[in-house]
C-alpha cells in the first residue's frame, strides 16, 4: 500500500448528488488502522475473525473496495470502525426501544458500511426491523463484505437512494397523535416514504455536513416526517460542528473540505421551533473537539427526542 504522503486525483461524490474533482485525494495508509478494546471485541464477534492480523487484513480489503466507491475522509481515516452511535448519551434508550417497543423501526441513513446498525442489532435491536440506506448502493453491498453476511444471514433491509429525491424521501409534516397506518412490509420497500410516522429511531451520523444550510433544513424536515409520534422516539447523529455556525474548512492530508456546520445553539433552534413546533421535542447538542487523522476536528454530537 502506498505511503501516506502520496496523493491521487479523484472525483469525490458528495451528499447532494454532485461531485467535486479533487487533485490531492490521499491514498490509503494502513498505519492509520487502530481498534480500541471495545471495537476489537465487537468486530471480532461480528465478523467472526478472532486473530488480530487476519481481522486487520480483512478490514483493509473492505476499506480499499469502499475507497474506490467514494474516497471519503471517514473511510480513509477508519471512521467507519468507530461505532459512533454507541457513544451517544441516549444509546441505552435506543437499545431499550428496540427491545421493548412493538414494531420499533431503526433507520440508519447515510449508513456507509452500516456499522452503527450492526452495533444496535448486536445489542438487541431486532435486525428484521432495521433499515439501512445510502446514496451509494455499493456501500450496502460492502456491508455484507465487511461483516461477512448475506441477505439470508442478516435480515436487515437495504434501501439505496438519494435522500433529496422526493420519490425516495418526501417532506411531510411530523406525525402527531397515534399512528393509524399499519407498519408496511419492510422487505418490500423501495423508498423511505412508506415509513412516514413509523421510525422509532433514526441515526444520521456523518450525514448532514455533506449538505449546505438550506439542504440541511430540508433533510431535517424530511427525517422529522419519518419519526414516530410516540414519546421517546429519537433522531440522533454526529457531524462537523462549530461554536458559531458557518462554513468549516478542514484540511485532511493536504485535501481541503469546506462544509457548512451548525453550532449547538443553531442546531437546537432549527429542530425545536422550525422543524418541530416549539416544545414538541427535546434537543441535546454538544460541541466537542477531537483529533482525526492528525488534525483537530470540531464535531457536534446531538439527539432529538419526541416529548
């Protein structure tokens, strides 16, 4: 594998279904690979490889295939191994919903390898009630490659599509009062629209920051329309954030990424009063600074809970 100071030209797809041509996309660097004790235990159990060297080789092969699909920084820097949803303060509530709520549906949108969905399934959320969706259908196929499963051995449902396409995900007002429509047959879905008012948990990690401010509001409204009106239903995620909202410029291995980032304050204001009526939801948003691929990164960890 090439050294970490080598770059290559590549067209990078972004979430609004457009692309930018970047001349200095870094090639993969296996030296960035690392697993915490908890991550190693999860992947060994989920993948079925107990040997550390064999597990690393397997993950590197899956990473290489995914990087050819879209050379995102989260793939280059092994962000897909981090199980970000398990670091949410409301994670136990998410797992409890899957275990206790009848017909609870978990949606992982912009899922990449769907690692978060695999984690919640391992902790008790029924896989048959999990839906994973991404713009790139190849990522959904690569989830089976990474976790060495098939449609027959892991019964979650894969729905590829563009979240900005109304045929895939239209904007409707949040459901209020009891859901009258029966839960659709999840195995027959070709879009997310039949799920309006049915999703108990929606995970949108590393998703919103792929879009500008206007599209982020559009997608927030679209996801709100999917959320179950039952108290305790959750939308959550983590993304690039700032102390004051605005464009966030990050330079990762020589490549510049300009992303619109909300602050904790602007994120709370958008959801509580614009997307939902004031007082319908509880919004938690926390700004944190972390180190990602030898750079400082500002992130927003957040959750939206129906009251």
